[in-house]
C-alpha cells in the first residue's frame, strides 16, 4: 500500500466506525439563509450562549439555531392539514406546503421587481428576477433544497464597468447582454444528512462564509455558487469543517461552458470556543488542478483527507499548488461588546518581512472589527465596524488556474487584493421593520494599464508585476472609494423573506483619471435570500 493510500486508510477507517456507531439522535439538517438580515437575531442570541454556538461558520444549521431558543426562527411553514394547500403570500407560511407524516415539502416563489434611478448619470436602473425554491425534508436526518433564480437588470455605471471586464455579474454567473442590461442566474441547491448530533454531511452547489465580520478574508459568499462536498463535526466546544470544492476558471469564454477549466480546492476550518469569552479559528486551503489540465501532478487523494494543516505535507512533497493559511479570533469584552479579526497568509517569509523591502511574495492580509449588540439597552440596535487590509498579489498564483478565485470573482474579499478598507454598519429591527446604514471608505491600487499588474486584480498574470522588490500598499493607480447606503424595509413574509425595500446609495470614486459620482435611489419588492455585494 502506498504512503498516500495508507494516510487515507488510517484516517477514514476510524471515521467510518465513529459515524456508524454514534448515537442516532434527532437532528435538523436544514441550512439557514446566508442573508445577514435574517441572521441578526441568531447572532444576538448566540452572544449569550458562547460555548455551544459558532457564529463564524455559515450557513448555520437549523438544529444549531434551535438550541438558542430563538422563537423568531421557528418554522411555521407546515399547514395542519396533510393535504397540499396554497398559502397566502401575506402570512408567515410558505406559499405551498405538503405534510405527509415523515415527508415535508415546501415551495416558494422567488422574485424581485426593483426600480432605481441614478441622479448623476440620469440612468434608469430596473431589476427583475423570477424563480422558485423547493425544500424537502425526509424525517429528521435528511434535507434537500433547490433554488433557481433568473435576473434581468440594468446596473449602475460602476457595476457595468466590472461586468464588462469580467463578463460575469457580481455574485452570479455569465452576464448575457440584453439591450441596456444583463441577464444572469443565481442557482443553489444541496443535500444535507445529519446521522446524529455530531456530524453533518452535505453535497451541494452553493456558497459558504467563514468569519465573524461583514467581510471575510478566508472564504466569503462573494463569488458565484460552486459544487462542494462538506463534512462538519460539532462536539464539545469545537466545530470543524472539511470541504472539497470544484471552482471554475472561465477566462477563455465566460459564455461558453465548453471552455471552462476545472480547479479544485481542499478547505479546512477549525473553530474552538476555548473560553466563554474567546473563540479561536484555524483555516487552510489548497487550490490545485488535475493532470489533464497541465498541473504539476495528478489528483492527490490525500487532498480528500479531512485533517487540518495539510500544508506541511504538501510542502514536503514539493507541490506547486496554491496554499493559504489563516487564523481568526473573537473576544467577548463585555456582554454586548465583541472584538474579532482574521489573518490570511498566502506566503510568509519572516526574513523578507523583516527586511521591509516590499518583496512581491509578502502576501498577507488582516482584519480587525468591533461589534456592539443592543446598544444603550435598545433591543436589536446593533453596530459593526471593521478594517480590512490585504497586501498586493495576495490570493494570486503564478498559474492563474490556481488563484483563489471562481468564475472571474474573488473567493474572499470582493476587492481582491492591494487595498485597505474601513467599513461600518448600524442597523435596527423592530417587529417587521428593518432599517440600516452602511459607510465604506477604501483605498485601492488599480492597474493603470493593460500590460502591468499592480496586485489588485487576482486574475492578472503574475509575471506582469512592475518589480520584485519595492512593492507597497495601494500601489498602481491609487483610487479612493466612498460608498454609503441608507435603507428601510418592511417584511411581508418571513418564510421566504418577501419584503418591500427602499434604499439610497451615494458613491464617489476618485483617482488621477478623475472623479466618478453616483447617487442612486431604489424602491421595490423582492424575496431576498442571498447577499449581493455591489458595495465596491
């Protein structure tokens, strides 16, 4: 037996028996929405239960949330009758429900009609979408969901410029030109199985978010959905996630799936509630290709080994794959105040860092943030403020097929790299009303031409950098960005988050090429189930 097979055999064999002979307890394997507004009540409740709940691994499982006794999130979807019934849109129930004893089926419409206007550009911005979400639960251990949504939208000029460059809609897939706008899709689905209270297994096509902040430098839900297989173990004060994902490089022709090239990633995240006031997290990701696409070696079965810190083994084998390491923390200072942060290491050579010579491979990033809950004793009045800094060329790789990206979009921060950012949000929820403000100030180093890469766009060729040494933060076309929002929404139906929402968005982008301003007003109705990042 080869060394690789021995490693896999000795790990997977005991894991199989642990699962086989575990106590077969009741579980609820449904994923909660990644939408932040839907998770505010959960994170507030988790602040009072620091040992059992891990706020830094999303999506949350319904079984985890149920332990917090958050009555707001109880599922009121199933009708009392065991016959199929159509539900009223303006209730807290799902649009369609079937209760057949141990089988539950729920179906909801997914749609949006949002009108907008950019005063500065004098542009009408209309967004419409249509789709559905279907959920099936078999007993207490198996759950499946499929959501398909098709968008057609006229975007603001600053979003249009990004779409023109990437040929993909932020957070979505290929952008197909339709008159003055673009059509795209945002599809997700998964099969979730919880044999007991300890383990959950998922195979799906979707997104994940690891971290406690608004942004994540480790893994965010910024990019389009991707196929994944995920194993989660939750025991004692520890939660551990091992995931294998299939990302796509679509640079050749984003509209032609026959040209898409596969790349894979093995990702691990260990979260430990070490003390009532302290959480520590460890992160690792290896991005690699297969031999058929010209990589350095064939698919290594050891990448399927769900053990954290594979990087030392990977390095000892002389692999040319892209490896990232990271860490996170959360400190509960007092009852309603938390300090959190992350560190990402793409490359780390202490000698070069101490030399302070701007070496190209000093590729690191950091996050530091503060959360305030129930400010001044006002329930559901919350504040978050964080700073994110990422050095040039972080998440890059000399082979662009192994960068930390998917579908022409970064898998971590939407800015990519070579930036520093300060962002703050203040939000308040009262019954069905939700109001929020957000303010972002960022400085980015953009590419000043098409032949030179200054370290912000992770899809630019690595060998187009201006120099090996002398690199600095926000080098290139130094650009200042100010972005703010003020919005108010009224929840019509919580089962699929049908809401009416109005928003004001002022934006200013300034560099040596000039100043671009936008002042956007929006009003509409939508079933908001996903985070959409247009705040760049």
